[in-house]
C-alpha cells in the first residue's frame, strides 16, 4: 500500500461480512458471531470448517474425495479428539454420532 499512488482506489471485494460491534458485543456467542463468520469463510474458501470426531473423519475418508480441513489436520495426522464415554454419550444425544451399542 505504501508504494501505491495517493489516488489509487482499493480493489472491489468479492464478498463482504458485516458485523455489529459495540461495547456489548459478545464475540464468543456461537449463533450471533461465530456461526455467521464460519459460514462466510466457508463460502469464500469453498470448504467445510467444522470440527469432526474421528469416526466421522473415518467415514469421510471412505465416502468423499476431499476431506474437510479438520480431518486432514487432525485425524489423518493422528491428532484427533481424544474420546471418552461421556463425550460419546453427549455426541450421540446431539445427533452427531450413531449409537452402535
């Protein structure tokens, strides 16, 4: 930017993400800030940015040609989420995993 002439216009963006910001903004609110930002980035990058359990990544590996980045970085490199009985039970109740027991 420093080497550009003073009257040089900025390029037009392909997409814009608008957010409300004031002193009451909760930047960690899942539905008000994180989800819209994640969906905007997914649209710009044409990829799925959600985090998946190892079981879901295993199924993705056999049913899809392209794995989501969380599966590529975590599951494939053996750095997945360490499971527990309580975590599995929560995931089954949330509908994220099937109960095979």
